[in-house]
C-alpha cells in the first residue's frame, strides 16, 4: 500500500550543496513508500506523453509529479525489512520501504529530476546504469560527485535521451550496499513505434544473498557461495506468477546485479531478445530462443506471444539457482547403504535422519528447521510438490483475463486427456534376433 512521508521543506534542501539553483527554493516532492511485497497494478501516466506502463514483479513503480517540464521523483535510501517468501524475512537496505527499490518510469525525451535522501548509517550515491547523461550526474562517489552523507538530500537532473531498460544502484561502498539490496530498475518508454507496443510488460532485477539459516543479515563479503537466488528479492514460492491473456504480446525485462550469469528459460513458448541496457536490437539481429543468458551487470528484454495456454515454468536453468538455503554442502549418498550409517547417527542424534541414499526428492517430507530460513526446494502444485526454490515462477496463460488484471488466476484447468498419465503395465520388450542371426546379412535376391 502506498503511504506518504512527511514533506521535507526547503530548509532541509538549503543544506544540500549539490542541489541545483533552479530548485533551491522549491519543496522536495513527497517520497511514497510501499509496505507490500506483491506485484502492484501498473501506474498509468497522469501527465506528459501517454505510454503502456510496466508491471514490476513483486514490486511497484515510483509516482512522480510534474514541475514545469520536469518529472520529479524522490528516492529515499534507507534500511528495510524484506520478506523473501512466507517464513523468512531479512534486514536489507533499499529505497522507499522496499528492496529492490521502485521502478522509475519515464518517456524518451523526458527531463527528469530525481531527489535522493540518505537515511542510511553511511554515505551513498546513485548510479543510473546504462543511461546516457552528463558526467556530473553519473553517480560515482568521489569521481563525479561528492558522497551523499547521512541525512542529506542530493538531486540528479538529466534528459532521458534514449528509450530502453536500465538499472540504478549505488557507486559508493558498492560491495556492501549492493549486497544489502540497494538496486532498482528504470524503464524509458519510446516516443515512436519502435519497439512495437505489447499487451503486458513485466520487469524485475536479479540479486543474490548469503544468509545463514536462523540469521537476518546477508554476508556482504560473500563473492560466490550464495544461498538465496532472488528475483526482485523474492524466492519461489514467494515470487509472483506472470498472468497473461491467451494471445497477448508479452515483454519481460530482466536486469542482473548478481555475481554470476543466469540462463533464463521459458517453457511452452519461444521468444526473441529484442533489447539490452545498451539499446534495441535491429529485427535482423533477433532470432528465436527458449533460453537466453543474462550476464552480470546487464539487461535482456524478451518479447513473445502467449499462444499456448497453461501454467508454464519460467526459471534460471542453473539448477542450484532454483534452490534456497540449507544443504548446499550435503554429501552425495546415492547408492550408499544407510543401515550402518543410520545406527551411528542415531547414537549422536536420536532424532536425526540419514537421507539421500535414493536421491533428494523431499517434497513430501517435513522436518524441523532453524528459524527464519526456507527449505532448499519447496512449493506445491495441483499434482504435488514442485520442488523448486530461488529463481523460479510460472507464466500463467489464460483466456478471458481483463486487460489490467494481474491477479493469480489459480491452477490451470487441463482439458480432458491432455495430462501425461500412468499406464497399467509397461509394453512387452520387442524380442531381439540372436547375435549370430544378426551378424548374417539377409539375402536381397528374389
């Protein structure tokens, strides 16, 4: 739910040395905040050029106000609490009550003024990743601007010269601040007809965390061994589905601010990569895919037609990226007799279980777990456990959804006879010819 913060008056603004003289006497716009971690309806434009707004997965778009011909936004960098999925929350840093921060939407050619208030315990900046702008607005602390100290407000002013999909994040104590969740997406809509408009337009950013079971803070100095692989700081089953109407033209914009690449795979459909954070790809450079790699620090924009009804998996294809915490260091015991091992473990931990000798399909098992963590694989569907976590959700293609209806339509109702099924018995094997007969070629003579 959106709420309103107390307005910061011109007295607070007067102490911020980086604020332009053009707005020195003006009040800073209000800073809306969000207290929900579910996908909010699209924010239709109330002023300026018209455009088809995006919908942020488990997130929202930041409202703006018009001040002359400037679109004014207000970001507040601050500590936040984020629920990764029901049963686990963590203490992060973010913007306007959430991590990641709200999506900033504008139109090609817009002049934007973005106020940034720092409520963190250390200084920060904001870098507008991929946006072409004057050097002094680039947000690299110490290089292009002074740092924004705690309690201060700076303002960034620039023109959105290019349509596209970009990101924002700090360039100050970057390892800590990004590892704590400080990031967000920017969508600049075109004024012309390229790329072609779509019916549904989704956006999210990928981030990763190392959070020990039972704890609430990420390990900010982790580089490779993460246990929470998130889309918009949510993991399955906490990631919203993507509901679309049958026949919709769909766009998905994906940003990657993790420490590794992610091969993103969509079931039941093929798509084309039509853009990056560097711009739109010409149609001659596009080709059909079902999986595309999103490199570190990059954006990929996917377009496809939702022409196949059903509940379709959409996920990172690195298997350990569709897992949550608990168990990344477990030994492989497949094929190992557990009889003697269970007896030894039982002496040390009478309630313990020896698992894994037949695999790790644990979707129906329930066992005690530390507080504030999630099982490796969780979630259920209409046929049983889904056994996924992390970077996984579903594309739900349905007939008859209203244009702006993004509610979960529930499980897909499969047409009669369209679900894979068990047979009563396996077919009899086809008898093979003897090796001697097989070695003797048959005559081809009449």
